[in-house]
C-alpha cells in the first residue's frame, strides 16, 4: 500500500510548518472541480469564497511528483495524492465554503455535516461537483470512510467534534481548524520500480 514519507510526516511535530519537498513538479492547472467551484462562487457574488478557492489553488501541492535517488536498476517516484473524504462543519456560510475550497484544492471529497448553514445543495450548484461535495444527515460517528475533518467555531464546539470523532470505530480521524493545513490533507505515496525486471517488463516489479 502507500508508504508514508518523511517531508509531510514531520510537520505533525511542528506548528504550521511548510515541509521541504524534494525537487519535482506540480501540475500547472488546479483541480477542475476547484476551478468549477470558484467560477460558481464568483457568479453568485461570493467574492470571499472565490478568493479563498483561488488562494487554495495556489497553495495546494496536489499532484506534486518527484523522482527520488535510488540504487542502479531501481526507479523511485514520490507524489502527493488526495486522502479521500473530509468532513466539514462550520457555523457560517463563508466558513463552510472556505472548508469546501480547501477540500477541493487537495483533490478530496467534502462531506458537509448537519446542522449546516447551507442545509442542502444550492440551486445552480455545478453538476460537476456532485461527486465531490455531498451533504449528510448522519451523526459524525456514523459517517463512513472519513480521512480527516475540518471544523470551525467556538472552543466548546471544537471539543464536541473531537469527542464525536473519538467515538468512531477504526482509524483515527484528524481534526483541523482554521487556517486549514492543506499539506496535511494530502497523502504521501512512493512507487518503486525495479527497472531490471526479467523480460524487460518493469511494471511486473512495481511496488507502491
């Protein structure tokens, strides 16, 4: 399965530290879903939301790839990928859309929890986002397959979210508060390929 690398892992021991990544490349264009969301926000007159989406697009390192050094006969590729489904809980419309922008900028799926300042999908919301932004009435401890959670509000509200997350079965779900650390919404993946594989088919020896 995916291997946790060093650059992002170490940020868990620092405060808002931006990890130094190996020399590599990042896609020139933002996630299409984020671009669609920013266009929709601008059309609705939600200037702050559109700005938040554009800022998130500039800051996100989604899709970053780099070739790592390795022994002769082995090729190692490092990349940053989405984590999956991210729960969103906010007390205002602007705060909620800021969370959605962060989730889309990192290639993830936003799961908006009830009660929410935007209770259902707004009229005219881009159809292209149907698979990337969803609303749920399920309690937090029953929402399936969460990779992380974004929460905003008073300290007692954040504490309640933490308690609900602790009740969940399975893997620990990290909770993030504003300003949301985009790097920690990404997953480090390395792919190792033995380029000397028998028969010349290197893909037979790939380990991800």
